[in-house]
C-alpha cells in the first residue's frame, strides 16, 4: 500500500522559525555590549539553545527585553550626562581664559598709564627763570635749564618713572639728583638742601626725592630743573617743551 505525506497548510512552525526574529534583535544588541551586561542567571532562566543541527539561536522573554531596553536607555543617558559635563568644563575653561586675559589687559593698561604719567617737580609753582636765558651767572653764558620758584625745604618730586643714576655734590649745581627716565632721557634737580634718594633706586611720578634749597652757585633758594639726552652737562634740551610733551603745563 502506498502512503501519501501530508502537505497541509497548517503545519506548526518549527522552534527555530519562531525564535528567529527575536534572536536577530539580540544579535544586534550584542554588538553594542548591552546583552553582555545582563546577569547570567537571568539568561539562564530562559530556554536553552535548541540543538537542531542548524545555527543555534538564543530565545529571550519579555522581561529580558525590557531589561535590555532599560540598560540601553541608561547608557544613552550616561553618554548625554558625560557630554553635558564636558561642555560645562569647556565653558568654565573659556570663562577662566577670558577673565585671565581681561586681567592681563588691565595690568598692561595700568603699567602704560604709570609709565606715561608725568608731574611738575614742584607743586603749585611757576618758572622764575626761563631756558637759555642769558647771564654772566652761568659759565656757558645761558641758562641750561629752568628755575622753579620755591623756598628752602619745599618738596621736590621726580617728574616720572625712572632710576636714580647720580646724587651728591654737583659743583655749581650744589646738591643734585640725576634720574634716567623710562624712555631713555634724563632729568636733573639742582640746588637741593637735602637729598632723599640713592643711586640705583627706582622712583615713581610724584615721589619725593629731596628738598629745595640754595646750595651751589645761586642768589637765593629755588629748584633748578634740566631735561637732558644724557646724564652729562651740555646735553640739555628745552625742559618746558619736554614737560609739555608729557602732559605737564608749566
């Protein structure tokens, strides 16, 4: 007798076919390391790999799928938090850089202002003898500086930023101070009754360097002031023009 094999349309799908779709999802998640973080007991509770002679697949239940979704979401949130922290760190670093640069600019501006500040050597005084005035009182035949009216003991100021290069007796100048200014020019202060600075000392605009007097070749107390291109006698230039070029009107 011949037997005919059933070929109906309602054969039950094989176990391999039923798990294929879910296994494909697991394989995709495994490449990201999500499935690898699942606890071994959780997977062990699911059905074992079917030994069918075909490529083995893993079947998972809804609870494991939910856990995979939760871990994927946690990883995504952790990545977002790390990105936010890095952005905040970069913003803080940029703010610190801007604050540092602003501080440096302010310091440079303050230094520029300090270097360019000049004052009169005698406060609230006036020029009593002009530059290059002629008289037999001076060996050169003309005045090499200007005289500021001042009684003995009046405070004498450094006119700007500089370094003291000479102090002491200066012959006809009496007690004197010579200062090298920050721009390379020199200023001289003569006929002092006392000297308040020493060679090598740095001075600031308006700093007291001595007191006016009548030492040296004079007819009365005053301050003799010179602007020079060198510390030596004979290198004088117009002190009124010198002071005015630095914003001091006398």
